[in-house]
């Protein structure tokens, strides 16, 4: 059944891996997708997989002022979204605290949500008028446990989680929910290309299911939060991490 028919879903960071899987899952449920990432080739690949003229593929750099303005403008023309999935991960310095310098924080804690702030007011107004809204932040299980060597990434995820929780508390009375999904170690082009094979296999085994997650595992949780079935769930943070919360590194 097309549970999200007539709903517009904005997915930021839709260029690959988890972003592609989210777009496919929400499109399967009937949503009209607005997929945003920088790399046009990756967006074209997604376009071929979604196979419908109704979806939008916007190559935009969301870390730049121009990019955020462009996003706002294009939404003003196309229509603001019922569903927002904040999935981008603007690359950050990976350093332990002892080596961290002020300039390592130059992109700021809000780098991953600046584009959300730009569209927040208008999107909430639209969602209030529809008495329906879904916000889903893609955080990280690792960020939630203070994984060493990535304080900037962890802090950026924390800022995103705070924003999502405030949307939940302030907008719930308008039929708007806001939730967080925290993936564990997931097999995506990002992890496959950046992490040496031996380390990849080790990280993949650090959970009770003893495997890396698939992008579809994360997308399934997001699909649920976006649906009417999750209408009474808001302000939660769901780990999608193969039970790593039970047995991290045992
Ligand atoms: N993979 C994992 O193990 C894992 C674990 C926990 C959490 N997560 C989270 O899950 C999400 C997806 O992760 P992933 O592994 O699939 O991919 P990723 O490489 O972490 O990137 C996410 C997406 O962000 C886009 N992006 C980066 N900078 C951007 C910018 N300035 N403007 C617009 N888009 C931008 C990238 O596309 P372009 O390069 O084309 O712009 C990419 O599609 C991320 O938020 C990540 O932190 C992943």
C-alpha cells in the first residue's frame, strides 16, 4: 500500500549508501522524493533506480550559504516537505582531543543542520497547515558513546539530536513528530572506501549480530518513523546497530 502517497519527502545527503536506501524506501511507500547531495552522478544513479518523473534530484552543496539559499528557493517553488530526513554528514576532522585545535571546529557544531535551520520556519508552517509532519535525524550510535577520535562528528550529531528533540516538544500538538535513528556500523561506499578491510571486518563484528548493517536496515527504521503507523511515537532515539548497545567491544 502507498502509505505516503501525496507526501513530499526531503532527504538531505541522498548521494549514496544510506541516503539512496532511504529515498528508495520512502518512494516505495508513495512519497515524492526531493533528493539533495553534491555529486550529480550519484543523484543520476538514484534517479534511474527510482524510475518516476515525479521525484526531484537537486545537486546542492548544503554547506555553503548559496546552497542553503538555493534549497530554500527551490522548496518555495516546488513545495515544502511533509517529511524531512536529515542524513548529511559534512566531513569533519578525525582527531583525538590531545591533538585537536580550534580550527578543527571551523565548520562548527551546526554544520549538518544549518540547511535545516534555513528551511525550518516555512516547513513547520506548512506542516502545521497539513496537521502532519515527520522529522527524522540520522545520528550515529558511535557519536552517542563518545567514540574516541571524532569529537567534532560526535558534537555535530549531538546538535542535530537537540534540534530534533525540540521539534518534538514544540510541534507535537500540530501532528508533527520528530525522531532520531542512530546507525551502528553500516556497509556503505563511505565505510567501504575509507576503512581498510581488516579494520572493516573488526568493526563489523562489534555487535551481537556479528555483521555490518545494510543501508536498508537503517532505511526500514526511517520508513517506519515517516509512516502513519508511528504517529504516536516522538522524541525517541532508535539504535539500528545490531545490538551493539548490549555488547560493545566485548
Ligand atoms: N555508514 C555508517 O557506518 C554510519 C554509521 C553511523 C551513522 N552514519 C550516518 O548515516 C548517514 C549516511 O552515511 P553514509 O555512510 O551513507 O554516507 P556519508 O558519506 O557519511 O555521507 C552522507 C551524504 O552526505 C552528502 N553530503 C556530504 N556533504 C554534503 C554537502 N556539503 N552538501 C550536500 N550533501 C552532502 C554526501 O553526498 P555528496 O558527497 O554527493 O554530497 C552523502 O550522500 C550520515 O549522516 C552518517 O553520519 C553512517
